[in-house]
């Protein structure tokens, strides 16, 4: 999949392992798992490739987050994203826009 980041801090976390903004500070373990999860999304060709990876716990969100999808970083954090398909068969590409790294329980 092609990965796009909707917020600068998300791209900074992936590229540099930290964010310039003091508002977005995460533990090193969370950042490492975040990068690992983004790499798994990048390797997948389509959303259906995420289904068998049980540790990701892929799901479509509902309620006020309808239209978004998520995968787990760990038990507490998840990556929220939206996906779209561009192009025509056999040259389709899935675009994955990373929206948020959020605490699943807050």
C-alpha cells in the first residue's frame, strides 16, 4: 500500500522516531511498534491482506469515527486510517492515509 500521513507528527514519528511537537511524546516501545505496524501496512497490497494478521486486529470503526479503519499497535494504542483504491485492474493501488495514533481507551 502507499502510505500517506495526514499530520506532520505521524510522519515524524515514522521517519525519525520522535516528533518536534511536545504534545506528541510517546514511549520508545510505542514508537517502535508504530513503525513496525506502518511497515506491515506498507508491505500489504490491499486491505484484505491485513485480515490474516491477527496481531493487527483490523477493524472498521463506527459511531463518530465511521469511515475510518484501525489496526492495533499494542493493547492500548491503535493507528486510525482511511483507505481508498485508485487505478484500474491490474494496476490498482491502495492508498492508506494515516489519520491518528490514539490511545484506544481514552
